[in-house]
């Protein structure tokens, strides 16, 4: 089973990202589960969502304590919330930012991770350029697809098109595909 934990703030599409990821996996014939965990339901409050993907039925229902992948939609949470709790050395870590891990003050911490599984991507900027608003979730899912190979970016695009109206969908798909290409870049291999 592959487990993903997504951190962000209310209004950034954290819950939608988990749902889209589960739909993408389901469209590939796999079993998937997505659910949120949050306290107050207000814009800007920290939000966590979870997604599990497996080839067999998923029976477990509790929050993900030891994720295989961590997606951080808002880098301002890095030094406010314990985002890395339970994250193992082999996990994938994707952060929405134009900065590298050293500039984020995380160089020492991420030294324990496999460098090819670490990625920063300016998802909000990509969304702004393709959608006209900084909703990073679709771009981060594209980066996730490119970095991990757990789902195909075409499946992510299909989930986006199923969820959103045409204009909004195509902007999100373009952001996801661009982020996917940057995650697959030969320099990362």
C-alpha cells in the first residue's frame, strides 16, 4: 500500500488534491481511499488530507502516521507544524515553493532522505500562470506523478477533467503537466 499525506491550509484545495489522487488511482484499476482531517473549517487554518493506493482492497481507515509521500502545499507550515512526523528516510517529499531545501532552512534535516525523492516545485506560480489564481493542488499532483510514478499524469489529468468545468480543468491540467515535466527532468534522474 502506498500512503500519501498532504498538508496545507484551508482554501488551497488540500482535500480536493487527495480526492483527485484517489480518482486517478481508481481510473488505473487500483483501490484508493481519500479523506481529510481538520479542526476548524476556516480559510487559512492548517488542513491535512490522506490518500491510500493499493492493488488490493483497503480496509484500514485511520489517519496516515507513516506516509510514503509527503506533499506540502504551503511552505509557511514548515516551521509551524510537525509536518515530518512519521516520515521515513525513503519517503518522497514535495514542497510547493520556488526555493530549495537549504533556503527553506531544511538542509540538515533532509540530508537523511534520498535526494532523488526530494522536490520543490513552484506550484502556486504554475497555477497562477495557467489558471490566473494560485491554487497549487493540481500542479503538485502532476509533480507527484512525475516524481513517484505511482500514478500517471494522464490519470491525474483525467481526474481533473472529471471534477472541473472545461476552462478550469484545462488550466489545472496544464499546470499539472508542466510540474510533471519538471519532476521528470533528466537532472533529477
